[in-house]
């Protein structure tokens, strides 16, 4: 079985900044944005790191995090 692709960075959504407006969810073409009932989160297994969610977010809740 092939190992999952390793990325230099990931995106995360701050639950404190998220307005639950669904802008990121609407922009995501990979099904990586999940709704936990209060705010949104990113499923890193589905995320292709395209950045569409980050650019769509009106409250800057999506941030780029460098992986170790």
C-alpha cells in the first residue's frame, strides 16, 4: 500500500475566528471541509493544499501551518 503524500504545510481553521459562513466549504473542490455543528474544520486526508478555502474566508480563520 502506498504511503500518503507528505505536504510541507497544512491548513487549519480557528474555531474562535470561524463565523460558520460556509465560504470555505463552498470553495473546496476536494470535500476536505467538514462541519462539526459549531464551526468548520479541515480533513487533512482529503485536503490537497490548494488554498481556495483560505482565500475564500472573510474572517481570516483559515491559516497555513508548516508541517514538521
